C-alpha cells in the first residue's frame, strides 16, 4: 500500500472521529437542554463560535454556565438562561426604566431573551470602560457566550470561597470598581457581593451583570447603596477597616444618601 493510499485512509478515519465527536457533543447537548436551546448551540457551532461544549461550571436559579471551547482552542463560558424558571418574574424592575429596552415584552420567553441581551450589553459597556469583567462574544436568545475566567478547564473561584491573604488590597480594588462603574460606565451593578465576584490572578473580576442599570434608572441610587452595604459587610467580616456606608456613597455620587434611599428594600 502506497503512502498516498495510507494518507487517504488516515483522512477518512480522522473525519469519522470528528463526526463521532460531534455526535457525542450533540448527545450531551440534547440530554441537558431543551430542543430550542440545543438548536441554538448547534447554530453557534455552525457560525464557528463554539466548537465543543462540556461540563457545567456553575448552576444558579436563573441560569447555568458551561465550559466550552472555540475554534481557536480558546476557552469559553456559555451561559444558558432557563426558559422554565419563575425567578425572572421579580426582575422586571431592573428593565423598566432602561431606555435600551423600551419595547420589551413581558411574556416569559421574550423577557428572558431581553435579560440575556441586557447582560451582553452591560458586559460590553463595562468592558469598554476598562472594568474587568468577562469579555462578551455573542448572545443568541437565551444563550450568552463570553470569555472563560480560569485556565485549563479550571474556573476561577468566587471571592467568598477564597482565603484572601491581602483583603485590604482587594477591598481597594472593588472600591475602584465602584467609581469606574459610576463615572466611566455610568452604571450601578445592582447585585454586588462576594457571590458575584471571581478571584483570578490575585484580582477581583465582576460577573453576573444582567441586573445592572444605568444611572438614569429610578432605583439606581437604592441599588448602589445596597451594593455598598453588601461589600462593606463582607470585608468588615474579614476585619478590613471599611469606608462608612454613607461616606462611600457620598464620595461616589457627590450627594448624601437620603433616608428613603437607605430604607427601601427589595
């Protein structure tokens, strides 16, 4: 048998392996996701964005995040928002008042697609303001593809799970984030805590920004004050000398928080 014939056989074997791998990937997709989400994953594969999708990185009430690989062997985070959850019903307040989503519909599917687009737009806005967040790549209905924070399939841990050797430095980093978000991105995170911050290469990275709002949002001051409370509570527990809540709010906004801002709870 000639080298040329051997080469042809090797090519056929390689192609068969690829087809089998693709079938295996589709089996994983179909076993985890509903039909519509499975088709979206296939669509993103056909677009050359996702080459493979693997294990679940994290699970939440609204969405799961999966590890993926792109066609340049880059690691991806694939966030899939559930289309069957009731959790989204309480999230209307984060969309109402946002001029970017004036025409959104309140039906379950439509709202979830809006919610996914909102996270994509918020990530882009924060990334453009040089705030360290996962870089967004694409959003298709309830599937958001973004940069994977971690290396070699090992995801970066949440801040709450890290034993910080220098918590004062990390607190300072997050205070800087407050100012950059407010001044450069003109936004408020609206759900900031040790549960929505990753720790990677000794730096905090902000995640889960679907609920983040522009400063013009009617509840932006309330959300900002709540974020300050959460971060100060956490770092106080680590014996960091934090900036008092009211003082930090005034430093960021230039105004004193009113009793109403401090009293509203959600």
